[in-house]
């Protein structure tokens, strides 16, 4: 359900806004999106796993808050993130 260190490093490299960037909203959204995708696949198989469902909903809410923050700062960045990760609004 979690992501590997290699996958996380790849996501950071692909979404970083600068060389040593690990905490920008773009990176955080990319990591959360990967975790949400993995957990969604788990939930399709184990639909009665209510503890994981709660974690999934918390991750979706956290990503939504980050997206709202980015949208408030720059509409162009927001649209680029949505398009890059295939997130519906």
C-alpha cells in the first residue's frame, strides 16, 4: 500500500521545482496521488477494510487542501498539476 523509496525519489525528482526541493506542494501532491492510487487498488479487493478507507479519505482531504492552496497562489500551476496527475476537480 505504501510506495517504495525508489518510487518516492523518482516522484520527487519529476515534480521538484528546484534542485533540493522535497516539500513543495507539487511534490507533496504527487506523492499523495501515488499513495491514493495504491490504496484505491487495495480497496477494490478489500472493500470491507474500514481502517484503510479512513486513511484513504484522510489522504484525499490532505491532497484537496494542498490543491486549494496552489489554486489560491497560481491558477496555472493548479491546472498543470491536475493535468499532469489526471486529477478530477
